[in-house]
């Protein structure tokens, strides 16, 4: 699997309009609904919000991950939201989150999010790429950075 197969100009929200964690989650879920992957978002929001109260979705260094299974999806799907100003996710490192990744996976593959998170972490651990992503102006430019990274020696495929 390549990162660009799941995160591309169609599945990137740049910039996010939200300014709070809950609004961000709504914005990401509503985006999935606008792409007609979901018919409704109420239950998923409730599940994800409850899960976040137990396990903080902020992983640190400006990144947060939300993931859940859905009976409405047949393959692993992702939407990446990027916030230039950052969103307070109460991260343990105290940093605001600029990169919020929401992954939905089919109920028969409940751990497929791990592969996607690993790929995204490999991309975002490069501080030059991380900085560049916050300076861009469109989802097309974000997609180009991802594809350039994949075509470099710095990335790898995870089957």
C-alpha cells in the first residue's frame, strides 16, 4: 500500500476550518459523508468522541489519529486534515495538532489502520516535509509532496 493511494487531493482537507477537537472530528466525518462513503456521521462521531475521552488521539509532535471500523466501508479509507494554526488536542507534549488523520476501516479488517498510520508517521517524521506541508496552499500541493516522498529513497511500501 502506498500512502498516496489513501491520502490524495480527493481525501485531503487543506486547510481545516475547525478550531476545536470536536469540530475537527465533525469536519472530517462530514467530509467522508460528502464523498458518499458514509450516509450519516452521528454514531461514528459518538464512538470516536467516547474513545478519545479514554485514549487521547494526539500522538504528539503536532499529529493526531482517529480510527474506527464502519459497516459502511468495504476498504480502508482515510481523510487528512491540515490546520495551519493548529488545534488543541490536549496533547501530552503540549503542542497543538496540525495534522489530523481519520481512518475508517471495514469491520472484517479492524487493524488495517496500523499500516496507514505507519506510512504517515514515516512521512511526517521528516521535519522538512512537516514544515513544507504547513506552508502550502492546496491539497494538490500536499499530494505532490506525498508522491515526491514516495518516489524518493526515504519511503517504503508496507504490504
